[in-house]
C-alpha cells in the first residue's frame, strides 16, 4: 500500500488507534468527492481516521484527495497497484482500517448530520450485543437536492435474525447501503463476499446480524445519491439482483432457524419468486418450492392477495408523488424519473 505521505506511520501513531475508521472507496469520484469529504470533516466526533483507496481513477479525483490530505492529518490515502473492483476495494479498505468501528461513506453520498458518527458510535457503545447500527437517510439527486426520505424500520434495538427475515421477506435491502450503517471491525474481519456484485453489502449485513442485534436510528444521518451512472443502478438494469437473491435463499433456507421463524408472507413471496424463475434456477428451485408449500397455511393466500393489491395502489401513489417532487426540483433531474 502506498500512502499519500509515502512514509510508514510512526510507532506513536500506530499505538494511538482512532475509534472510528471512515472509509471512502474511490473510483472516478471527482464530481461529488469534495462534498462527501466536507460532510465527514464537519463531524462533531473527532477521534477518527479517513481512509481513501483509489482504484485507478482516470479523472481528477486524486487532485482533490491530495488537496484535502494537505490540510487534514487524519486522512490516509493510497492508489491500488491495479483496479480491484468494487468489492475487493472495499475489503482493501477494511483490512487497512485501524479503528474499532467502521463507517463507510461512498464517494457520491454524504453525511447530513454533524452528529452522525457520534450517534452511531453511541448506539454501538450503549448496546454491546449489537453488531450493526443503521439509520434513516435522505434520497438526493445529482444536484444534491432532497427528493425523499427513507426509514426502513422503527427506531429501537432489534434481534438480528428478525431483521434478516424482514429483508428476505421483502427480497430487498431494507437496511440500506454502506453509507447508512456502522459496525465493529472485529465482527467484519471476514470481509465482503466477492461472489456478489449487487447484494454484496446485504450479504455482509446478514453475516453481521447472525452475530448480534441491529440498532436503528430513525433520524436521517446520511444522504444516498441516486443517479443513472451509479453502479447499483447499472447492476439492477442488468438483472444481477435476482440471481443473488436466489443465492441468499439457498444459503438461508439451509439454516435450521429459517423455516422455524419464517412468516407466512415470506414463504408466499419466495414461492412466487421461485415459480417465476423456475426455468432460470432449475430443479433446486422446484425442490425448494415443494418444501416451502408444506409450511404455507391455506388461509394465507387470500390475505396475501388482498395485501398485495393494497400495496400496489399505495406504491403507485408514492411513485407519482416522487415524480412530482423531481419535476418540482427543477430541470436537470429528468434522468431520475426513469429510475423510480
């Protein structure tokens, strides 16, 4: 690893470990990087290091990094010897982090509260059995205008396995992206799984939540930027997410606690998903369907149908409202309408 200073840390610096490692995996992030860094430097919590791993940027990202590093000794950066890709670059950062707690902030996201890191650290300290803390977040556009807010769970401390079930039931990442969570480095030493391209973060959240509880803070502490060029949107358009949901189902239905605690809604959702994708997933999907059907109660089907019909109407209204907010935000956000 080549750091920005190109000199090894002194023995005194090594002994003085920061409480938090704030990590920015970087690749061609010049457009939003300064805004991201400013939000980190504005934090009330000061016992932190800022790590930036550049994965071969071809824009002016490194010039921005060097400018900030010249005025902030907490910032350590390096350029990878070759392009590692998204997941491996996250793992390179995780391995280099010296902090007890890990806080990723992606290059096009930002923290929206000066107390964001302080509150997340406080939650993990107050709840030693917690393996992951998350928060509500704002959705912003490519001009940093707020489009909407997201709050995946009620505030409180939740059993980790119940949160896994809630995400599997929805077949979606209700916890959020790396920018909205914090966790303990010791529990994440395994690193992110390289087998996933879209749900690599959710797979890690599940790994952590099997080790402990989930604390959710219902105050927006970060902002997730939605724009057409982000990797998650590209992956979604390429249909990568469905195959990775299937992989997660294979892993978690093999665990004894899964069927014992599965909700009727989750079983029906997965039964429908497998039926729709039998040709893609093959005989294993048919066998899993047979197993799930044995646990589904007959009375669940009509209730599920009524619930889905109501949710369809509610989501339709929400999409219309979101598109109106985008239109009201002004010209230049039209590209986001197609993402909703």
